[in-house]
C-alpha cells in the first residue's frame, strides 16, 4: 500500500498512513520521470538530444511534480483536522 512517507528517487515501496490514490499516481509519475531522465543522460545519443531539446523542461516537470505532491500531502493531512475543528464549532453553536 502506498503511503505519505517519501517514495524515494527509485520509486521504492513506502510505509506509513495510507494516502489517496491520486497522490500515489503522482509519486509514481515522479519516480518514472526521474528514471527516464537518468536513463536518457546515460545514453550518448539521447543525452545529445536532451542537450538540444533542453533537459531543463523535464527537470522542471519533475520539480513541479514534487511541489504538487507536497501540496496534496499537506491537504491530505490538514483537511481531516479542519473537518474535525468545523464539527466542534458546529457542536459548540448547537449548545
């Protein structure tokens, strides 16, 4: 089961609290993109193609995925707290 702990650069299985499947998908995309970048950089012809087509695009995509993952993880952790607090506020108003 995928969780909120770091997946790591290799996309290794992780342990901890379960997370939404969308976040698991993002983590998988990030790991795949990282592997693609490393593979392409190892191949001379592909590395030349990358230099010609600007490797910064793929690295920026990988970084964007990281930011998105952090945001989704944060939301996943905060929303239950906000829901709980909202429920307590409604109970207080009912009293």
